[in-house]
C-alpha cells in the first residue's frame, strides 16, 4: 500500500514511539494530580485573631495594604481591642465590601 524507504520507516516508528511516550506521560501526570488532591486536600485560609495579629500577619493575608494594616494597629492601640469586626468600618479605607473579604481572614474572640 505505502512504499516507504527504510529511513522513512524508522522516522515514522520514532514519531509513533514519541507520541506514545507523550500520551503515557500525560496520563501519569493526570493520575498524579488526582493523587495529590487526595493526599494533600486544599486547605482554606487560616483565620487570625484580629486583636493578636501583628503587622506582618495583617499584611500577609493579602487583603490589606501596609497603610491599612498600620491604621488597624493604631486603632487597636487607641481602643485596646476590637469587640467585633464591624468596628473596622470606622477605619478610613475599609467599607462594607472590604469588610466582607476581611471576615474570611480574621475573627475576634
């Protein structure tokens, strides 16, 4: 049916073997990713106690700029401690939308 030279046959065989190896590696990668999800389940963010968190912890949550973290610490220093997360709205730069995001990262005992 096809008249290939020996060199062409070797090239075709090489390409088929390479394709097979690629499919095998792809399958192994998919299996491995499923195993990692079983062994290492995704963990949500760890909540921090707002009245005990220091500057680096406030900034590391990813929702606060250095300026907002500084304002929170100043406010906490003035009042002693926060009794609820709603009090954060008194700080310049924290509105309802940002407060909802911060509730995922902080709590108050």
